[in-house]
């Protein structure tokens, strides 16, 4: 029995870009484009209606921008993974998007096959970053004075594979509150504010091998 297609929403304020992305994924096996939106507010509303697996999100849009939309999705408990696709890779764009809860961040000069792989990876809960974005994130993080403990590495490895706090707790036979505590310590040691950034930094530092 084949796996169900990845349900995808495309969000971009430029109709040509939006239609081009929709056409690309519509013609690709394993994807189902369940909606398109031209601004962040419409994206949030649409996500609540169709419950996508992945949202391909532009950042700079009139009205509600991408970062605001990512925050609202998180506040409303959306389980969709948000993959930012934008022209901009400045600190003022990258860091707020990752901190708001974006699973990944790609630039619009990415090749089509790279973007397709990234959406598949995002659907699995994997952090996906373009090289320039990864470099910027690492540049924000100084080497930790206190290395991660063996248990913290176990927690982070499970998170990198897409486990929720509850799933990680079950696998490690600890409480969900303990997992949250470990994550807070991990964030402090790595100098980050969320799961996606922690995973990205861990990969870049070689704390565990890439899947």
C-alpha cells in the first residue's frame, strides 16, 4: 500500500511564483497541493481548514507577513511543518523565522529537486536549512562552555528525528516534564531558542551524524 501524498499549502504574494510552485508540486508524485494563499492571514485560515502536512511560506508579504503567520500557526496548535522559501537570508529575516517555529529555511534560488527534497524532509520533521542560512545561525552561536550530557544528546537525537516531547519521553522512559527540562538546558548550552535551531546547530557541530 503506497504512502499518502504530502498535503502542501503554497504561500507567496507573487501570483507567478505561487502558480509556478503549485504547478511544480502538482506534477510531482507524492504531493497534493491542497491550497494556495497570497498572505499570512489567509495561510493561517487555510491551514485550519485543510490541515496540511507542510506549508511553503514566503516571508515578506503585504498585510500579515510570514513570521507573524508562523507564530499564529504555533499559537493555534497547527501540526503543519513550515518551510520558509524566500529571497532574503539576512539575520533580521532568518532568526525571527526560526525562533517563530519554522522547520526549515530555503532561498528561492534553490534548484527544484532541492526544494522537493526539502519539503519531503520537512514533512518528516527534519530541519532543512540552506548553506548560507546555516552559516548565519552558527555565527550567532558561540562554542558552549558546558557540553551536552549523554541524556541531552539522546533527547536531541530523538527530536531531530521528528519525535514529539511525549514520544521522546516514552522512548527514554522519563516524564514529558523531564524532556522539556532537558530541552531548556540544551537551548541554553547551544545558545538557541527552539528545536529547529538546536537541531541545526547540533548537526553543524557534528554532535551526531546526519540521517
